[in-house]
């Protein structure tokens, strides 16, 4: 009998214990079998394959490893609940280069340090100070990484449990993860690592590795390991437009949150507005005055009044990137420049920093001119002009609507963990992640300084872009011909049409970082809304984890991600009849949407109903 199989049979308990905090209590078993494991049958399966070729033992080994881990006393310390899985998917696929499982006594701290420096999230049973996620230091511990893989495939890849062949192909081409095996591993761990490879995890192995299973590369140095990781098509790459745009020396965003004890404060006005200007900085007046006006003009035909407000708030921040300096608005809206002891204001440097900061954040923005004026009279004149401009801008912001706009904006930042998601941003639908909608608009118009790790097929294309709205298909529900065309193009045809204000009919796809969820309450025509912080159940037995798994990374009729800000939109859930369709909401969601409710209209919360029977009783009595 295979010695590793014999050892597994010795370790195998008589029953399994489901893991908690997950839609998939035994994710490896459910991925491979489509059901929970039958341990007596699993034991017989292992006996049947004990003399077979290694490749024919791997599914049984993987399931057995999960059963063994389910009975380990420290299982809850290492099991990744669905909330943590979503975090690793979001961070590992978007803001890091990917996940890397390391195994074998040939993996050095130096290699793990290089992996960390290269922005990989390292999973390991060793390397305590360097790893991102600890695995148990036992021969079946790596199955926790396989559990992460399995849920990536079932939740974000939409592969049904039990479809292990299709699942393996998706993981091989799409999962943001790989494995590095260097040196010796034990026989049981070796089989388990092979099972992980067979499930689609690409691996880099040492020259001594005896098996040829799954996507793999051979390396015998740290440099070759890093080069090979960068060659796998499923791993993410970071692209920066081909050049670096840096802030001036001494300016650092880390200073922004640093507290200071101001000994001098200047007050006045700060405003950014469209203008016809040449780039540069102009300073006038007596710099010893405690009254100052900072006027930023941008000569760019694409700069409209609503987005200028967003750029203004960004520009206001940059002065605080200097050590011991704060530029801000106080509670009354007054612009203030605060200086710590022994700090002298250099207006030319401040102006150049504002220009560089805007250019750094929005690389394609047109010429920027910063005028800094000192003195009571000059500031008084600028305050009057600024107040007039603010009134005009506020009116333009209030007038914005989907009907009055010819262009919307699209963001595919979150496609590292979903080919099927594209976020459509309109005046009436802010991003579900909670970002300012004008941040997406500005990024689409002028680019952005950051760039998350992306799939290779995305390459250098812009992650935020302008899309033409096109002809209305169902304007109230938020379906537009141009949006449908963009959704098809940006998802490779996976999404054919989108109704951005609908929950049930072609709803908006969801990312993984939505602040709330709107959903159809089972067995009814009613809508519920739940915020991310809610830990209880909604009527119909629905939990955040269950709904988030159903929605995450795809178009899922019956549930869609939203932001809390969307609940304040005049078109919130218009495709379902508007807020009158909402019959249950978490308390936080209700407080957000309450100002938009009709007088006398009431909605149940978790304080009134957590079951469908309780909800029906509440509605019958209201």
C-alpha cells in the first residue's frame, strides 16, 4: 500500500465536523463531490486507490485532508471564514500580486522576503514574521489554501459544486494564486500539494521534484522563482503608464494624518475652478499677512462644474503632505493654513505641490495655475468671487441626472477577481464600493495615479473610462443601449444587458466591496436592504455572508450590491418601483434612506422582524 495513503487512513477520523462562518462548510469536499463527505465511503475510496497511480489518488487525498483538519483542535484558528476569504480575494487579486503557498524545507526566509517585497501574499506554516497567512504546521495543513481556491471558484468563478473539471480550468487560468515547492516535503504533504496542483494551482518546483502534474515551472534560484511567478498567466501584473509622476521632495502623503500643534494660522479662501490659463504659480501680496486666497485654475475642456468640486477637495489635501503643515477647512467651512512651531510658509512651494499633486493624481489633466494672494483686500475680493462660483456650481450639481447626461462612466478596477463585473456610474448611481462617483469620473477623464494588479489580458487598458449612454431601453429601470454595449465589451460578452436600478431583472453586477446589498425577500415580491456590518438574519433566513456569496463578482438576479449613498438617490431601486418596494431594511440602511421615504411609510428592521412570518405580521399591522 502507498505509505502516504496508509498514513492518511491512520489519521482519518470516523466523522467530519463542518467548518463555521461559511456558505460551504466543507468547501473542498463540496467542490470535488458536490456534497458533504461520507467518511466511511471515503475510507473505502482511499483503500481502492491505494495501489493506483498517484494522479488517481489526489481527489480522495484532498477530501481526506479536509476531514482530518475539520477535527483538529485548532481548526478555527486556521480556517478562513467567508468574510476573510472575501478579504483575501479583494486584496490578493486587486491590491497585491496574488497569493503564494510555499512549502518544503528548501524555501528560505530570504525567498519569502523577496516574495513579500514583490507584493505577493505568502501562505506558509513557517516564516512567522514574513507570511501573510499562517497554515498549521502539519502534513494536512495546506488544505486550508485549497479551501480558499475552492471558494474562489464556486463564489467568484460561479462554478457549481461538483464540477471539478471546469473548476480546475477556471482556477488554472484565473485564480490569483500559485505555489512554490522547494526541497523535501513529507509523503502526505507531497500528495496534498499534488492535489492542489491538479485542482489548477500553478506551481514552481525545484529540479528534484518527481511528479509532472498540473501547470508547473522548474526553478533552482530565487530569481528564477520570481521570474516564473511573473510568467503564469493567472497571476496579476502591475502596470504604471510607462513613466513615474512624483511629488516634490519633502512631500509625503504619510504627513496628512500626522497631528500638529499650530502656532500660526492663516484663514481665507481655497477654490478650484475651470479657467483659461498657462501652467505655473503666481504669488502676490505681503506673505506676513494672516489672510490668504489660494485659487487653482485648470485649463481643460473636460472639466465641468460638478467634477471641479471633487478636484478641489483633492487639491486642498496636498498642502498637508508637508511636514508640520495643515491645509483644511474648519467646521464653518473657512479655509485654514496651519503651521507648527519654526515652520515658515513657502507659498511658491505650496503652489508647486498643489500642481504636482493634481498631476500625480490625474496624469492627463490640462494646464494648472495656482495663484496665492495675501492681504485682506485681495482675499475679500476672491471670497466674493468664490461665493458666486459656489452657487453656480451647487446648482449644476443639483441639476445633474441620468436624463440630462449623455455620458456615464465605467470602472473595471475589480475585474482582477471577476471577469463579469463592470461598475456603471451615473449621476443617479454612485459606485457600490462607496467611492465618490466623481472620483471615477475624474479617473475616466484624466487617468489615475494608482493601478491595482490586473489580469494580463486587461494589460495597459484604462480601468476607468467614459461610456456613451445611448438610447433609452427602459430609462426608469436604468437600461440604456450604450451601457449594454459597454457591459458586453468590458465583460467579454458575459453580461448582455444591465438595468442599473433593478434587483431582479438583469441587475447590476456586484464586486466584492459593496457597502450594502439589495435583495428579493424569498417567497415575496418585496425588496430588502442590508448593510455590510449587519451580523444577524433577514426574513427568509438570509445572512450577509449568504447574500454576498450569491452576489459577489457576477450578475445574480435577486440580489445586487449597492452603496449606502445609492439609497439617497432619486432613482434608488426604480426598477422595482422605488423605495416603496422596500419592506425590510437593517437599521443603518433605514436611517440612510429615511429622508427619501413618503410621509407615513414604514419599513421593518431587525428590531421588528427577522423571519418572514414576523415581517408579514408587521406589514399587516402597520
